[in-house]
C-alpha cells in the first residue's frame, strides 16, 4: 500500500547520536577506545527522583515500577569510580568539547556562551547513577539535503550509555566499558516529509560526521532516534535505529501501525465495545497439558471484553496483532480468544469453561494473564489502561526497534521533569575553546565529493564510495596505490563479502602495501584477500622485468605478433604480470633487436 504522507499530515525529526574519537571518556580519564579485561561486577537497583520543582518524570517512574535488578560488568582499562557512581565526575573532556564545537561549525550552528552540564533522568539501567550527563553546545544550524535546508535545532555533548549484554523479567546486565564515552546528539527540526527523506537526511548527517575523521567508526558507534507522527496519530519516539538503511522501513512500519490503531479506535467506538468483568481462573487452568501455562501458573485472571471479537487478533503491522501490543504494554505474556488457544496445548473444554465463567456472548472476546500474583495484578491494570487509551487515541510513547523493523513499547514519553542541573560541575566558558579551534579546518562532505569526482571522474562511483562503509578504507588505500586501484579493490572486497568472506582492514592495507612495493600485481590482490594468506606464493609473485623479457623473446622466436604475445602470456601468467609491464617489455626487446 502506497501511503500519501502529505495527506496523512506526516511529521518527522531525527536525533543522530555519534560517538567521538577521543582517547578518554567525557568525565574521567578512563580509555574511550580500549575495554581491557573484565575484573568484576556490581549490582544495583535504581529509583526515580523528584526534579527541582518536586515532579517525578513519568517515564522514569514507569521504569522504577518494573523493580528490576541491574548488574554491571567492570573492566580494568575503561571503568573507574566515576562509572560506578562512587566518585564525582571530573572536569569535562576538553578534546571532546573541541570536537563538538568543530562539528557545530560544520553545520553552521551557533555556539552557546557557556556549557551548562545537566542531568537527564534515565532509570532503565543504562547508567549506574539513574541519570545521563548532557550539555547543549550549539543551536540553530542547518544541513542541505538534495537542495532542501534541514534545520539543526540543537547539538548536545553527552555521555554514552552502558551497553546491554542480556535481560530477562528479573534483571538486566550491562557493560560499563561503553558508559561515559563522549558522543554528540544532533537534533533536526520536524520538517522531514517522508520516510525516504528521513533516510537521506540521516545518511547525509552521518556521512558528514564520518568524513571529518573526528568520530568513531564501526557497528554501534552511530544510531538514529526518530520522532514521528501523523495528524490523527501521536508523536512517537523510536529509539536506537542502528543502521541508516533501516530508517525508511522502520518509519513506514510505525506509520502503518498508527493508521491501524486509528482504524481500531473507530471500530471500537462503532461497536460500542467495553471492558467487562474479570475472573480468577487458575482452578480452571490447573492440571492443563499446556506446558507454558502449567510451568508458570501461579494465579490466573481472565478479562471479558464485550463486542471485541476479532479485534485482539487484528493485525496492526506485519504479523503483530493488537493482542501483542497489549502484551508489550503490560510487560507480560497473555493469551486471548482470537488466537488458536488449543495450539498452546489448552484443552477445548477448559476454553469453554472460561467462556462460561465470563458469561461470554457471541461477539465478545477474552484475554487472560497468569503468573505471580503481584505481577499479574499490575499487568492486568496496564492492559485495561491501554485498552481505554485505544478508544480515544494513538498513545504518544517511546518505542524500540524489533528485528523485523517494527516497533515495540518501551515506556511513556519523558517530560520536562527529567532534566535538572549537574551540581558537581561548574559551567564551562566557550570562548577559549572557540579561540583554539578557529583556524582548524574540518573537512566538509561537499569538499570530499568534489575531490572524489576529480579522482574517479564518475558521479555514480563517487556516490557509491562516499556512502559506503568502505569509504575510510578507500581513503587509506589511495595513499598507497591510486584512486582507481583503491576503488577497484573496494569492489573486490564487496564481491568477497557476497561470498561470505569478511576481510580485516589491516589485512587490506598489508596487501595493498605489497602491491605498492611491486611485489604483486593488481590481479593478485583479490586472490590474496580471498585466501586470507599473505605469503607471496610463486603463482602470484610479480614477474621481474628480466623474466618477462625472456618470455617475450621466446614468443618472438616463434614469430608471434604483439597481440598474440600479450594473449599468450596473460593467459598463462595473469596473476604474475601487469599488462603495462608486458607492453613495455615487448617494446624494449624489439628496440634492442
């Protein structure tokens, strides 16, 4: 289904988070580049706190109510008492602040007079303190994407969160090596008019940062948060889109979800649906052959939903139903009557007994939740809350990204109560930093495009290499060979990846170094990379000038013409001979005669 985004009243803004290439973390001297060895763990529980005005952020409170245990892995090179929240933060990393200001210049943003470090409350376990330190460094910038000016509203310098290792219903495990690495958050205005444009804006910002050489590279070093809404829907913040190429599909799926929820709202009201009574049913479920129920059965509560038949199973986006939305919202698995309950091993007579107890009519539906008493009771209240919302609106909320690129509920949208000043650090005047960097030039993506066009003479090649993960490799390769050889090598690397062979960047540099020293021919580059063996074997050793002349002389004695000499030698020694060397050898041998 082709969506008319203008008609839908589509709005979108991006938050690009990019780690900076600094030696140390933002508020301590631990390494931002090396983890070191794991040396221990600590365990914490976190709670929401009041803001200066006595308000508690709803999103933080929601996380606190999950009552999870948080375990943090400690590393010798990248963890100290600051990460453990046992020591106040040190002064801000000057290198990180300089880089952030250079990036602000890149987008023509206005720097603030003083950097005021704030605490942003986050109680999901991704930090040990219950908050993330963040600071506004610039505002009112812009970036041009296909001739359209996209306003950059704000640029923040902030701490990276801890990296999640695993999670279940009781606990979450995090690594502290990532916590505190400096990153910039670049926020656009909500002027993006389609998912495709959102991807192009994200790509342009991401690659503008990468060509500076001031940021980290690799998986997880950049991620996109997307704020998106439609006229009859709500603003939803989608957290952590890791791959730029996924941005378009993630947004499309979220808009389809909101459209489905709007249709659901209309149907709920048209049918005059309502939430009915609830009944304890653990006695009905006791002794069932359903393994999933019998294994987790504590108490069980069924909820009658009048005139809901078919709506719990209604597909919202892809294979995700409204019943799945309810399950995500309450944080527990649930079963409902629009599913094939017998496929879970629940006997038909037990299903009929539940219907009887609830006094279900033909157009009614039901759902039930089972498990520990307090968890079931809390989950049921959340389910009823979410159903009530469905009658009125699409809820504004924070959502994550699933493997199928649909979104799932994380928590309510945060409010203003989550931000308050960092009392351990003084404001930082910006002028000395601006003076220091005023004569330092940062490469702009437009300059890089112009340079690539001079090197490759082809706009399509420029686009292909610039927006490729291999651009930094190309930059290194052209220094030890030539732009054309570097581009050709990148094509070979891509071909190997399609065969399932991943090549380390250092190995690529080693092979190109052998080529630049004249020890192998360009035809042998791909062979060496594919073999992943960097010993120069006889079949790929570059033939010396004298050896090549001898081969030419032998064929001249047989009265071979130049074209046939070239054909014969390249057929037998393709990996050992450069065609230019061969032509030169023929010329020299004939001149001597």
